[in-house]
C-alpha cells in the first residue's frame, strides 16, 4: 500500500445528491488507482442542522454505490475539545479577534462560506469590521454577556507569518479559473474568516484543516467550489505548523438546467434516484465512472 491518503467528508444536513456521488467516487477511485487509503469523515459540527437520519443515509448511500472505507469513521462532533485547544493556540498568538456581530449576521456569513471572491462587500468573501474595536468597548460587551464569534485577522496572520506571506500550495487538479501547479494563496480575496462562535465551537475551516493533518491526509480531493478556501486552510497550516497536503480540485457536475446540484434538489438525491429504479452502475456511469 502506498502512502496516498484521501477522504470524502460530507455534512449530514440532508441526503446525498449526484454532486456528492461524483466527489466521493472521484476520491475513492483516486485512492484505488494509487493503492492508497480512502477515509470517510462526518463533518457534523453544526449540531443545529445535522441529523442522525442523514448520517445513517450517508453510510447507506455510499455502500450502495459500491464504496468502502476505513473504520472507525471520524465524527467531528466528538472532537470539539481538540478544536478548542488549537483555537486557544491561535488566540494566544493574537491573530484572531472577537466579533460581536448578531447571530443572524454571523449565520449569514457562515451560510455563504465557502464562496467565490468578489461576491461579498468590498470584493472579499469575509469582510471584517470597518474599524477596530477599542479594548474598553470589547471589555464592556464581554461583561454584558454579548455573544461573539472568533475571526481570523488576515492582516495579523500575514504579519505573524513574517517571511512566509508568499505561501503556496500544489494543485494537481484545476481551480475555477484554470489554476494548476504551484498556486499562490490569495489572502486579499478572503478577508477575516470566522473560526468559531458561541454555539458552534469551531468552523468548517478550522476543523477540516486540523482533521486532515490529524488523519494524515496527503491528497485533498474536492470540488472547485472549495478552491478559494484553500487560502484559509494554507494560512491555518502555516500558523499551527501543520503538514501541507496536495490539493486536487475537480469540476462540478450539474443538472440539465446547468445549475449545480444542491441538497434542495430532492429529486436528485441518491435516495430518490434509488427509489425510482436507478442502479449503482447507472449513477457511476452518469458520473463518468465505468466500473
């Protein structure tokens, strides 16, 4: 067996659809071709939206497709203490700060992440505050019990990295604009990303970066919609001294209307397709896998 390790990491907030099948099959086949390992991870940090029935359906759907994976499966909801410990390391370095935006504002930012640059205010994905909060105001708001989120200060992170602002990563696939090979991070397009909030002690960005390092993932294979998130993950890796995997972003499949599949497309979930008579080989062929 080679040292190639990759993973498929769905969130149990709905049933898997054809887009999920394509991503899972892509990662699984890459592991098979490399003689490596394929991991399944359940990214269930959003305890308000993740449901046991959706998690059970993930196992059922992937098995039906013909995939197998190592056990035990890592479930992120069982490791909040691990994420908090690394968050504390970042707090100690002074690269993250408290943000007292309302819950709705925070949820709106989380809901749209990860996204493409240029879609948020000022052309960044995660716009930070216009002015830095004074220590006095921050202390008063903490004393008043106001909720807050921890956000990564992109400016402070780049400054802390010192001679590392020219961070790069290796792209074996292709980004949405044809990016491939050695790619430079693009912090100016990102802004101040949320790393944790009161009712969810970590974010996708922090948890996925830590888990990939902990599980020894050598190749991150995922959709192009996550390409720009790689800048965030690469910065977290540098700040925490984590290993850097190779990235392989793939294109996204879409329906006949040209729109990419989402969990709202109930007619295109694997469960619905199976109920309508589709066979595993039908889904594999539709996704471009002939085995």
